[in-house]
């Protein structure tokens, strides 16, 4: 269960910077990431309207779901009402929040026009975080969508969520660039790309960035890159450091300053059906995602980690 009293008074000081203060229940001290310029795409400032962020990378196992679940939970903990959409038929975000796939309307019903967001969204154990779960029916959705009218825009049409009062909608995409991901990219304001520090990381990155460009040209001209977040980072490995340097050299302003460390508490939390802030808020994984949420809320530049 949500440990509200503990969280309310909890104050987090980053290991990486003395000015870094994240006060979960009080938005005012959200102050530590200095803004330092703009990337190739506009930097996003906090806004009153709903912001839809697709978490996408065609490569499997890079931390999309872990990022979607924990980022959504941290945004909600920062008092930004958030909706998490699990559009991956694997349903990992759904089970990662402790939900079974089968019960009630979910993302399939949204895509099919059989349910509205308000009918499909379930409250989760994190106050302010709702989930539209994946369901077994989603497995056939790519095939069904292929012959549907406006097949790339089904999710966009379903996501008329401003009236529901969400500050953020986070979409967990499957590991492909098929129609489900294309629907997410068409519906989203921006795409956040989790990148695991490994060989060939840059090649994978080039593919998803190409897909974003294509989507911007054909389907969603306003689609921005929210940022690239390095995941499962192990500071002891030279490879991680090398990949980080390469990625930051190629995308100096797009890479988030925050790096998500490899941290077993993150995998443990999802096996218990919880976001990590409800499982071990003092873990390095929780710190990472709280910082990432703060960077997104601040709309700070995603330049290299100065002074860290
Ligand atoms: N920072 C981390 N530290 C340790 N383990 C992690 C971390 N991030 C993710 N994992 C683990 O790595 C595995 C893959 O992560 P995740 O499911 O988030 O990736 P994904 O990109 O969503 O995968 P898929 O492409 O299959 O949807 C999971 O077992 C997850 O618990
Ligand atoms: Mg996943």
C-alpha cells in the first residue's frame, strides 16, 4: 500500500548534487536541474494541458516498461495526475502495477472505440496514478488494426483526456515499430527513448529516431523528442561510460542528465507489482526515476551531466 504519511514528509537529497532536493508532496522545491540551452527540438516547459509521452524503442529489454511504470509513479507522487497506458500485448506495465490482464476494458477497447478513457482507467496504489491495462485481446490488435480505417490514429482519437484532468499520459510501447507503436507516436506530444548502454546502442537509436522523423513527416508534425534516458547504467563498466560519451557526443542536448542505474530493487519492485517508490524509496533506482520525473517536470535541457 501507499505509505502516504512517510512519503509526505520524505525529503530526498541527491547523492550527485548538494542542491538537489526532491520534496515529494511539495512541488515548490522542484529546483535543482539548471536549464542550459535548447536541443534540436523545443524544450518542453510545464503546461496546464495534458502532455502525452510515448516510451518507445524497438529494441527489446532496454527498460521501456520499467521507465514507464516508475516515471508515471514519480510524476504522480509529484502531484501531477498521471495516466499510464499499457499498449504492449506482453502487459508488463499492467502486471508491474499489480493488475491482472483479463479484467474489464483496457487499451484494446480504447483502440476499438468500445470504451472511453474514463471507463478503462483504473486507480492504482499510487494516488494520482491511473492505469489503462493491456488485455489478452491486445495480442490480435496489430492484425485487426491493419485493415481498420484511420489505423494509425485510433489511439489519438481515443485519448481525448484533457477533460479527465491528467497532467501526463505515459504510454508503454511494445518492442517493435508496428502499428501499436505507430499509434502511440501519432497520439503523443513527445517520445522518450530508454537506451541501454551496450554495443550497437547507437544503431538502435538511429532506427527509433528515423521512425520519429517519419512519423513527424506523415502523421504527427508536432512530435518532439522528450529525451533519451540511459538505463541499467553500471558505472563500474567501461562499456557504459564509452556508450554514454558516444551518445552524448551525438545528441548533446537530447540525453537526460539523469542516468538510471542498474539496480536490483527495480526488478524486485515490479515482481511485487509495485513501482519502486512504494517498494524502496531510498534505493538508487527510486532516486533515478524521481530525478528523471523532476527533469521532465522542469522541462530542463538534456545536456551532459555537468558537475556530476
Ligand atoms: N535499471 C534497472 N536495473 C536493473 N534491472 C532493470 C533495470 N531496468 C530494467 N530492468 C530489468 O530488465 C528487464 C527488462 O526491462 P523492461 O521490461 O523494463 O524492458 P522493456 O524495454 O520494457 O522490455 P520489452 O522490450 O520486452 O517490453 C526487466 O527484467 C527489468 O526488471
Ligand atoms: Mg516492456
